[in-house]
C-alpha cells in the first residue's frame, strides 16, 4: 500500500470511509489517478470508452445537441462537456457545426493530464476550458446544454454491506502495517433506492452521494437547459443481479480487478462503479431537473444517427449492440425548462 496514503489515513485517525479512500486514490492533487497519473484513455491507457472506440455515439450526441438547441430556442449554442476525455467527443461535435454558426463549447475537467491531451486534439477549435461547472454556467448566462460520457461513475462512492444487524458502511482501516475493511454503523443513511431493495445478507452496494452533492451545488446556476448523462448502470435490481460483492472494480492496463484488489495501486489504477439511474433521476428532481427520457445507448444511437452510416465497422456495431455495450450503457436526458 502506498506510503502517502498510509500517512494521510493515520493523520485522520487510522480509519477512513471507502468514499474518502476513493477520493484520495482518484483525486489527490499529487498522487491521484485522474489528477496526475492517468496517461490517456483508449488502447494505450487503462480503459476505453464508447467515444474512443467508435464515432457513432459522437454522431448521435451531435444530432441530439442540435435538436436540443432548437427546442431551447438558443440563438447561440452553449455546450458544456463534463469531463472532456481525450477531446474526441468535442472534436466530433464541433465538426458538425458550420463556421458561421454561433456557439461556445466549454470543457470542465479536473485532470491536468487529460486537459493537455484535449488542448492538442482541439488546437484551433473554438473551445474554452472552465475550472468549474459554475464558471461555465456563468459564461453561458445560465442557459446551456450539458453533456457527459462516463462522468458519474468517476465520483467517489460510499459502500455498504447488509449484515444480520442491518446495513453497515464499509471503512478502510490501518492497524500497524496491515490494512483491513471494517463495518461501521451510520446513524444517518444516505438517500438511495438501493437501500430499499430486499437483498440477501452479505450484499454490497454503492451509493454515489458525492454526485448528489455535486448536482445540488453545481447546477443551481442552470436557469434553463438540458443535461445528457451517458454511463453504464441501471436500476439497483439490474446492476446487483448476481453481484453480491457490488459493482465496485478497478481497471489497470485494461484488466478488470475486483475484491480486495481494488485497494492495490491507489492512484495508479482507475476505480469505478455502476451508476444507479433511479438515484440519478431522483437527485436531479431534487434540483429541479425533470427526466425527459431514459433509454439504452443502443436505442439512443438508433434514434439519433443516420442509418446509412450506422454499423459500417465492427466498432460501431459493438457500442450499439443491444445485447452488450448498447444495453449496459444508459442515456439519461434531464431538463430544466425555466
């Protein structure tokens, strides 16, 4: 286990919640995976996304953005991408706009490494980088179209296990030189639909409470607009079916790692969990966002891409496969009409 992490845990009492561990592993300013260690996304990195695999999803998002601009009667297209990845989605969307069309494309990304990759990919294109979503929304005067791909799954999660005594939160403790998980009773459980499901004893779940807090804090400046969220996940019943250990896993050089292996290499491997879209919709409603539509990625691509260009290559077929990636990923459209 990394010495820097042990030092922090000792300074915080020798025990931290899993959420805190994940926050440090991914976002520590010096050692965090996203802030410092990630090299790229795709074949040369630790994991791939639909955006790095195929153009069909990008084409679908671009078509949706243009339709949403009309629906919102926006004279200037104000687009905010949350987590810009390698810049490939921004590049693909911007190619669909004519030179004379009025638009502003902003990217919000915490990763300095990925931002450098984005700047190279998007050199010469009308892109602005904003430090926070609040800054981007101020630039857009409160009216914008926000899009994200595999953004929510990168938020630190709280983890719980159903014991004979009820739900207990999982903490990560350091005793001497040994690390171990501990179960802690929490007086105030987070608001999550997963805690209401009748699971068997031993079931583990994740609750992305940090995303709920982010929504409430970041979107208060959105007076009118839409939010498109693309990620892997579903209902609690779907994502935890035959997965008693929960959905938390690590990715290191395209290897999927589960169990205690997720604690190895903190800051050097990605950590992620399936998105509970029931929670995401409920939390959005708390912030004044209404659900317009929730569909699979396959359905979204089928609706928003040109049939003639769809599925020409195996990569397009892979991301739209209704029995694979196309169904594992969901596309959620939420809106605040003002």
